[in-house]
């Protein structure tokens, strides 16, 4: 079987904090190791660093002039992109979430920058919605989480639900194989976040929670690329020196960064790869009560309904520590998810296309 993965420049390299890009890189790498399949990739050019909608549109224009002959199947691993599907081509599309259909803006403001961010996000949602409509022409659809499958069935009842498969994401072997790093001798209680700063991550809730804490020996480190959305968080931080943007992490240092945290916060709408990565390193993970995540993952996290409860949970952990039983259970659960399994499950979906 000869498969072509569709992406944009830089998306098949292991140097991005984006969970979707990590998925694309890992899928391409692991499928290349499997017998009976030959995988290749195409990387269309990006036209703008900070305008996702422009890149989604450019993706479509470039796909119009692509030669897909010689491939048994095409796989678009990011449904946000508008893609030209040749009439007789077999196509699989991955739908990670449907936030673009009903996005709740986490931040608001009257400043010019805030308005520009809102316009940019709105245009990106429009492009992603068009890409989603084209994704419904796929022979099969993959979702990353069961809840994404349920949302897809509701959003597009016309699509055959039996052709929607859930393929779990994985974590790097280094999160499993590397020994836990010893904690720093510093007496600071370190709250951590690592990932992207788009609206769906709702990092402003974690910032507000830390600001509510009365303890001075607390530090909140936020790792990732400081994009436009992240710049809007500066107003949330204000003059609180306990909260700091750390910049984009080096992949070689990622495990070490997780091991330096005392607790990981992820108040986002969807569970993401960082949740599994943090659990795999034995960290307590605080998530939002309304986060769309599997019940099994939720059982291994600490749930909070709002910023006030996040602050309470953080203070409690600082004073009482984390149960060793809970730590080991979370590690055991998260370490079941590997990119090798993701690749194998994805190839099984490919085979179902030819059995239809």
C-alpha cells in the first residue's frame, strides 16, 4: 500500500509544540517502520506565519496542481485545511476537534490587538469550516478522541458513523523510558504548562488561579511559542512576577521540563498530548470540569470547575503533596499510549477503505 500524507512545510519535523504537528510527524515516522506500507509526504508552502486562514487557503490552491497518481490512498491529517480531492482518489481525513464550528472566545478586549486577533480567528474558523465540509467527502474519517467522534456524528448526521474511527494519540518513548529527574533543591512550588496558547487552551484561567494564591513561594512557568493569543495574556499577568513565559522548549529538553514541575495545569476545552505526557512523568494534572475528555483520562486527573477551585487545588497540593498511589496509577495509564500503536491503528483504518 502506497500512502501520501498531506501537510505544510515544517510539519513533519519534531520541533513544534503543536499537538497536531506532533501527530503528523510521529505518524509519518512510525508508519515508515511498518511492513507492507510505503508512506510519503507532501509539504505545501506556507504564505504567512501568523495567519492560519491564509495557509489553509494556500493549502487548497497548491493541492489543485498536485499529481496524486501512483498512490493508493491520500491522508489529510488536519481537516482544518481546505483540500482538493481528485474524483477517483481514496481519501482519509483526521478530525481532531470541531471548535471552529462553535468557538467560545476565552479572551476579550477593546484594544486594536484584541480585535485583530478576533478577526484572524474568525477567518481561520471560516476556512476550517470549509475544510471540514470537504472532509465529509472522505472515504473514512479518523478522530483523536471518542468525544470528537460523538461531536462529529451530531454535526454531520449525513456522514456514515460506521466510517468514523477513533485512533488514540501517543507519547514519545522518552516519556516512558527516561528515569525521573530529581527535583530541584529550590523551595519554590512550580506550576507548569507546556503547549500552544490558542483560545481553546484557556490558559487565562490558570493565570488567574495563580494570582489568587497568597503564597509567594510559587512560580507558574508557561512553555510554548508566544503567538498573538499568548500576547493578550500579558494583561492577565499584570505585574505578578510569579508568572512567566519561558519561550519555546527544545524537544531534547521536554522531559526535563516536565520533571521540573510540581503540578501541571491544563484548563483547556479538549484533553491534549501534554496531559498524557505529564501523567506519564508522574505529575498531578489539573483539568477543567467541562473539559471534553474520556472518563478514563479524567479519573487520573484533578478536576476543578473554575479558576477559584484551580487555586484551591494548587494550594492543597502545595501543602499536602500528591498521593504515590495516584502518581503510579497515572503513569501506568498514560504509558499505554505510544505512537507505534497510533500508526498501527491508522493503517488498520486504511485497510478498511479497501474493504468497503
